[in-house]
């Protein structure tokens, strides 16, 4: 069973660019990691950004709506656990841990086939049984003073 999420907001940077990361800190000590051996990375292109590369307020509303659609589709029958969201350099990246990649792929393909798309986006699903691909986001929690 996926634990109830606890979100940690982290203001950080990538190089000289600001980045905002939201990490599901309840996955730090998740006991069923072996069941969620697949890493799903979804990248959404922002159309309207401020000079810092962060989305405008209007763009943020669209990104949130798209994120809700994607998340709802993926989290049916606890097939995916939300790990993190990163916003930086004109992109929003959503990261999930997935139990059955075929189910996630089918759900995402169905969303991609719908027109019109709110924003251009793409995804990659990779086998990652050791959760190595999740470590950059999970390690941010340890570095943050905002652990909840």
C-alpha cells in the first residue's frame, strides 16, 4: 500500500537557474519499494515563462490542470506513487514510481492521443529496482531544512 503523501517544498537551483521541487517525503522509507521498481519521468514544456524560466501564474494554472489529469490517470488501483515535481528552465517534470509499466504506458498513450493537448509533453519509463533514479529528489529532502 502506498503511504499517505507528505510533501516537502524545496527552493533550490540548477546552475544559475532557480528550481522549485516538491518531493513526496513519505517515500523516503517506503517499505514496498521492490513493488514499484519502475521510474516514470514526464516532462512538460512551459509555453509562458518569466525571465527566471519559471512559469507565469497563468501558465502554472494550466500545468496544474495537466498534472491533475496525468496523476489521476496513473494512480488508478495504486499503480503509481507520486515521487516529485520539479519546475525549472521552462519545464515541469513529474516523477512517479510505477508498479506495472504496461498499465502506466497504456494510460499515458490514451492521454497523448487526445486532442487538443494543454501542453506538449513526453515521458520515459525505466526499470530502476534500486531506486537510483529517485535519489536526486529524495536526497534533497535530507539537505532541506523543511522536512515535515
